[in-house]
């Protein structure tokens, strides 16, 4: 395909996605539902974060989860153990897409009791590139980077940090065991998105969770 045609096609795909995202957003607003889209590379700790969050917030907020993966229902099984409504999307059944789209979310919404929820998490497919391009109609994008991934990652994968409403630096319990320069990591996040709030936390120890739960409870 010629470069110009390819750009046209990509532009159309994104425009079609944005229309459905706007419909989702209207629906969420009517329901008074806060929707948080969690983006990170594979293994940064998205599911672990959700598992550690549910118990801490469930007395104040009714939580549901939509989780996207290319294959398996492993993450949904982990979340279901915490006794909250969860829907697993596996993209291998429609081409193995590396991200979730607004139309996929719209379909998944039929499988979850939206009226009974206050807070809906979307765990996007593990990937620090494509998910950042697709608006789902969420209220906030939370981009997560674990301290094991390297200080340079915000510079190499800029969009995920530029579109984020909140950045989480995860697995901080591991910092004493690593040669990670946390000041450089923070500076690289700031370089990509000077105004974004950054939370540093560990789903293993609970460090940093008070600020995260407080952020989630904000209207
Ligand atoms: N030490 C430490 N390990 C963590 C923490 N959070 C997650 N992990 C570990 O990191 C690994 C990946 O965690 P997951 O929660 O599966 O990561 P994920 O981002 O959901 O992965 P995908 O869904 O495959 O993209 C697991 O072995 C977790 O136990 C943390 O705060 N500290
Ligand atoms: Mg996961």
C-alpha cells in the first residue's frame, strides 16, 4: 500500500474509534461511572495492582473490571477470586490485536452489570505502544511502568506517557535490589509530560497505596 493511502486508512480507523469512544463516554457519564484505562508493557503489574486495589476500595466503591489479553482467561480468573464482576476479552479470536478499541469495550459492557458499579477498570492488553492510541471513552488513562524496565522507557515510548492522566511507577519494593536511577526515571516521565502526577507504589508491600486509593476516589 502507498504511504499516503496507509495514513488515510489509519486516520479513518482512529476517527471511527473516536466516535464509538464518545458514545461510551456519554454512557459512562449518564451512569455516573468512573472508568480507568490501565496501560503498561506486559508484566509491569496491572493485574497485581487491581488485585491489591479491590480489597482496599470495595467498602467505598463498587468495582468491576474488563481485562484485555491476546490469549487466556488467566487475568480474569485472578480478578474473579476477589468476587467482583469481570469480563475477559481475548483478542486472538478477532486477529490478535495488541490493544483494546472502543467498539470492543462497547461489546464487553453488555456482559457487566454497569448500573451496579461506581468504578470500572479496563486492564488493557500488555503493550506500551498501541493502547495509548485508542480512546475507549474512559475518564482517565493510567500508564504504568515498573522500576525493572529501565529509566529510558518514557523517552522510547513517549505516547503512553504523554496521554496519561496519571503515571504509576510500580514494584518500588524492588528498588534496593536494582541499579535503577529513580531520579532519572522521574525526570524522563516529567520530560514527556511535565504536568502529570506520578505515584510510586508496590502492590506487594502496599507502599504508596494510600495516595492511589485517594486518587481513585476523586470525582
Ligand atoms: N516485587 C513485585 N512484584 C510485582 C509487583 N506487582 C506485580 N509483580 C509481579 O510481576 C509479575 C507480573 O505481574 P502482573 O500483575 O501479572 O502483570 P500485568 O501487567 O498484569 O501483566 P500482563 O497482563 O501480562 O500484561 C508477577 O509475577 C507479579 O507477582 C510488585 O509491586 N512488586
Ligand atoms: Mg495482567
